[in-house]
C-alpha cells in the first residue's frame, strides 16, 4: 500500500516538476509547482513526518507560492509579450543547467554509498522530537538562520521605503 | 483498521459533510434574516413558513441559471477555481471534535473523523491553500476587477495568517499540544481557554474574520469598488460554489473558535445531572452546536454593523498592530508560564 | 451657527485618545445599537396581504364611467387630452349611429380612447377638465408588466363594466370638497383657488 502511494506521489511530483519547466505560461508553472509541493508533502507524511508535511504545505504552498502567484498575476506575463531570448543566453542557461545536473548526480551518488545507519526511528518526525533536536542540538544554526531572515526582512523594508533624504 | 471502523468513519465523514453543507445552506437564510432584522425589516418570508425554504429556492435558482464562461477566460482554471474553493472549505471539518465519544456495545466511537496529532497545523494548511480557489478564479476570469479581488484576497490572507498563527502559538504554549481533540478535552467544565487568554482569543477572532473574507474585511469582493470582486465573471452554480464556500468557511471558523477558546463540546455543570456517557456526548454536541451558532450569529452581527476597511487600513491593522500585539502576547504568555513554574 | 436639530454634532479632527484608538469600545457600542434594532418593531408591510392605507383622494388608474343606463358618458370632446400635461391621452371621435343610444349617451363618442400609463403622471387634470363627468381617477394601482405596449390602455381596460354590481366605485374620491371644486371649473386654472375661498 505504502509502496504504491510512494510511486504515485513520486510520479505526480516528477510529472508536475517537469510541467513547471515546460509550461509556456508562468501561471501554469506556479500552479504545477504547488502540485509538486503537495506531492512532496505527501512523501513527508509517508515518512511519518507530519509536522514537516504541514509546515511544508503552510509555508511553501500556502504562503510563498501565493506570493509568487501574486507577483506573476500583477506583472501579467502572458505568452504573447514574452521576450525573445538571445541565443547566448539560451546557451548559458543550458550550460548552467547541465552543471546543476552534474552536481546533483554527484551528490546523490555519494549518498548512495553512505549507509542509512540506525536512524530509522519512526517517531523522529513528530513535533516533540523535532523540537528537542532543533532547540538542543541545532540551537545555534537555528538562531543564525533566524538572524538571516531578520537581515533579509530589514533589507526588504529598506528597499521598499521611499528614498530617505540623507 | 477493521471494516467496522471504516464503515463508521465513512458514515461520520458523510455526516460531517452534510451537516456543514446544511449549516452553510441555512447560514445564507440566517444571514438574510439577521440582516433584515438588524435593519428593521422582515427578510425573506415567502418560500414556506417564515421563508424557511428560501435556501432551497436559491439553490434551484442557482442551478437553473445560465452558465456563462467568458470567451477570453482561461477555461480550465475558470472551472478549477470554484472547485478548489469548495474542496478546501469542506476539508477542514474532519479534524474538529464534534463531541466526546459514543459507547455502543462496549465499543468506543469518537465523534471526530480523525485525530491528527498536528490538527491545528492541518487546519492552517487547508486554510492557507483555500486562497488558491479565489486567486485562480480571479485570474482565470481575465477581468480587471476579478484580478484585483484575487490580489487583495491573497495579500490579505497572507497578512492575517501570520497574526492568526502567532495568536495560536500562545495557545499551544499553554496547552502543550497540537491536537485539537486534546485542546478541547483540556477545557473541562469552566476551564475555557478564553478565560486564560482573552486577548489571544480576540486576536484569533479578528484574524478569523479576515481569513473568511467577511465584513469588515470583505475587500476581495468589495461591491462598491470591484463590482463583484473575484467572482465578477462567475454565474450559475460556480458563483454558488464561491458563495457557499464562504459560508462553509464561516461555519468551520466558528467551530474552530468554539473548540480552541470556548470549551468545544464541554458543558459546565453537566456532570451533576447526567451520568450516562452517551447522553453526555450527545448533549455536548448539542451544546457545541449552540456555541457554533452563536459565533455564526456574531459573524453576521458584525457584518451588518461595521463598515468595510480601506485597503491601507487593512494592511496597517494586520502588519503594524495585530502581528506586534500577537508577538507580545506570545512573549507575555511565556513570561507568565515561567513565573508560575509551568516551564523551567 | 444655530443647530438644526438637537442631535447635530460639530465635526472635529482632533487626535484620538487611546480608548478611541483601539476602536473596540466603539465597535461594541455600534453592535449594541444594531442589536437593539434586532428586537424593534419591523417597518415592513407584507404587501399583498396587508395594504398600506391610502388617502381617499388617491389618484390611480383611470376609469371611463357609464351613466345609470349603461351608456358611455364620454363625448370625445378632447378637453382631457388638451388638459393633460404629459400628453398621455389620445382619442378618435365618431358620430353615434341610430340605434346606438343605449351605448353612448352623447351624439358623438370616442371610438378609440387610449391613455399611455407610462406617460401619465396621475395629476388628475383630465378628471378636472371633463365636462361630462366621464373620466375619473380611482384608487386602483396600474399593474406592472414586461412589455411597453401593454401600458397603453385602450377602452377595453378603461371603460367600466356595464353590469351594475361591477361598476367602479368613485364615491370615495368624491368628497364634499372635490364635488364643490368640480362645480367651479372656470376657476380651475387659478392656483389661489383653495378650500378657504370656497367657503
């Protein structure tokens, strides 16, 4: 049962991820990306990481993608006024895409040889365990990342403000 | 899971579903009646005694109306929009505990479809994707007013979701659980959370008004500025779906407010007179629905009293007032819990 | 400046105090006001069942009266059409043939008589102008329809039925003042002509 669900979710995830790339209309791309996120959230549920699944849906599908959609709708990027990209730009895009592919394949190859070890605790994804790990073992990275967000937020506010007279 | 459980859960799902639809249906009637009464009018009273069949007449009308899909719209998304709105509205009902549990023949039947241990987060997730119905529909209509409505809806939802989440964080800190059922069970008798966190309750309710797009936060469908807002181009049952989804959302929001802050299915003093657990469960459910109906009434009462916010006022309230207040509330809750020794 | 009502307030844009800034007291106050209206007597009149009382001199749909023998009173003089400020009345006159004395009272009658109810402003000047006491306004309300041409009322709708018990009662409208007023048609153009000058 779980295996079939896994394959179904993976199929949906990969298909919609491909559709994100191949859609001409940016709004379709965003909508397919949302579907991808839901499929990934489904994977989290299969791993018994419900908290992660819920947060993934709330934060990515519920907030960030809404903002994406918001911006794309505001800019009204229709297919007919799409800019013709220069050939060198396309070439650069292909090269950088291939480089990313190489990096991903390389890292996944490294992961294959790594032993999964004895971390198969079914309850590892539950809220209390996650909280304990996050606020005890990884407290410093957690707080540093929040600092990063604070800096990003301040920067956004600064950019959003009208030019202040010096 | 046994077959009996599966059958029981299926029946319960169907019950929850039909009750939500029924309540939403009669909310439309109640809305018109209450609006009329608050304005010294009588309201609908032609279809059946006291107009009690008015929702049926409205439904028939909605189905009989001509279906118009604009030629310049994005047809697939135009249809998906209201479906998503309706679907997400109906999905929220499953984690709400409608009562304790029935004991029939030594078997326990909890009156809740599923007790997810992250129930509140599930609610948030579903609510946060509810905005897609509005956004997709508004964009697919290919109409300026619809698009403006959709954009307003999305920014409003995101802004108020933050304050809503923060007001809930304080509640979670106090109760120590994310399960809606446990939160309800903790409020036995008079230990309603509203008595411990009246301010959080107020914040949550304000945000719930904004999340359901109800007045005074009904900017996405603001008739005076945007014709019909995101559903300007919609007709027939697709429009019906949008309107219906709003009423279901209102019902679920009322249920969530009642569960999280007003004791859910708990009835004070009931233990003195009734001892049979089954009767307790049924009375608790009835009492829970009384609370829900009160909050639905409150939603309507507010709608027909307060004028709509201006857009910048809405954003100011969300970002500059509610979110800092909610953060302060979280901090204050933490300090009080530390002082009373609940945390070390 | 002198206040027009007791409830008028001088508008000021003074800075709000803290209690005013949090709005909630004002919101609760407003909600209490609407709640008090919830229990107040409703002003709605359930129209077809309950009818609002109308004045005895109400000016509604016209009727072309018959005399006591059932003959039409109208002689198609056209004074009503002339008097009509909205130009809603048209008619075609015809000579009465021998043997039609039971149908028409005068030697000339209106073969068609039409009032456009969309133009009519129900001022009652036609009634006042009529020398034969043939046209009257009644307390009946002109019903609404979907088509424009249906509002042009011909003789079929305007002339009252012949049967005695189906006649349109206009006595309600004809109170002492109206009857007295109608006697002095020569003064009708005079706006100073009021009830007081009659006595």
